[in-house]
C-alpha cells in the first residue's frame, strides 16, 4: 500500500477530490431537485435476509441475481470458447464453403445490434431446443425430488433451469462470433514456415493445428480473449430482456416493488464492477511471464 501511495502524483489526489465532489453534488441534486428519499438502510435486507422459520440468513433478490449472473457467465464463456475456436479454425479452412459459412455467421453477429441478436436466438433457436428436449418437464421433476442438491448447486432453482439454459445458449452463441475472430487472428499470426515444417514431417492438418498452431495462437490471444470474457459478463445483463433471472432482472424487480431506483441500480453496478475488476486482476496475473 505504501509503494502505491508513493507512486501517486499530486494531480491524482486532485482528480480523486474532484470525483468525490461530483458524486456528492449528484447525490444532493437527486435528493433536492427530484425530492428523492434515499433509503440505503433497507438495501442490506435485499442482499441477505433472515428467515425466522429456518433461523438462518438466506440470499435475497440481489445475491440471487448475482449468483445467476456468475453461473450464466461461466457456462456461456465455456460455450463461446468452444464454438469460437471451431469458428476461428473454420475461418482459416482450405475449404471455401466452410470459410464462407463461418464468415457469414461472424459478420452477421458482429454487425447486428446485440438486442436484436438476443431475441432472434431466443425465439428461433433456444426456445425450440428447450421445447424439443422437453426440458421444462424434466427440470420440474428434479425440482420436486429430494435429492437435487448437486443440481441446485450448479444451476440454482431447477424451476428456472430452462430460463438459465436459454440465457447461456443465447449469450454463448452471440459471444462466440467475437471469440472466433480473435482465434482467427491468432491462427493467422503464426508464421507460415512452422506450418510448412509440420507438413514436411508428415503431419496432417489436424495434427498441425493441435500440436503447432493452436497452442501458440491461444497463448497470443489471451489478452484480447480476457477482455472479451469481461465484456461477456457485462453483456450478460442483456439476457434479462428474455426474462432470465440474472442480476439486472432481479434489480428491475426490486425497483418495481420498492421504488428504490438509485440505491438498487448503484448496488447492481457495484456488483458488476467487483466481478469485472476481479477478472481483470486475475487475467493480468495470468498474462505475466
């Protein structure tokens, strides 16, 4: 901490002071001009609440939404990474049809507003998959059973499982387009001489990708990939538009029931900041040699 303080310039202190003054000014204007009654003392009860029938503290709306956001982000990241690697490899394929199909998918998603993409994937793909697999009936059956602790740990309330899966599929498919472009750039950054050397010793195209190209490419694309996963966490708020009970959806519920507009959204913003900043610090550590 002392080393950090020594690196600070006097201008840094001035900027911090100006930011604090601006925050105080905004709070006073909200309370005065809008005649807003701040109720910060009630917010902790919507983070955790005490259940007298169980005699213990349990997660309330905001924590429930936060946990759902973390689950959706993790599962969607895995799906986006798998699909993105496949799309990135397809973009570099020697087959023209495969390249064009992959490029069409990527260009469509990268040039259409995310909200439109979310609804397209939800109504035309995610909902169809859930209905075809009869997932709602299966999830309700697990929710009624007594031995569902493992399912609850990984997916939360199983009655909301179809909504969770919808959010994961929609977000994973959307983010896979950006991951695919990152992977494609990483593959094309590998020197062609290494590929020619791999072919000269009898390696197949698959072996060349597996042992030579992808290990080097994935190492090179770690920084932009980390930024993309942080962006995925923030973009996860979009799935609230299709009634997925994430942090944004729960915050909307809280605002609608209590009218604590500023308190609820500021707490939600703080939760998103903590997640994204923690990931940023983690990826920065991983990037160090």
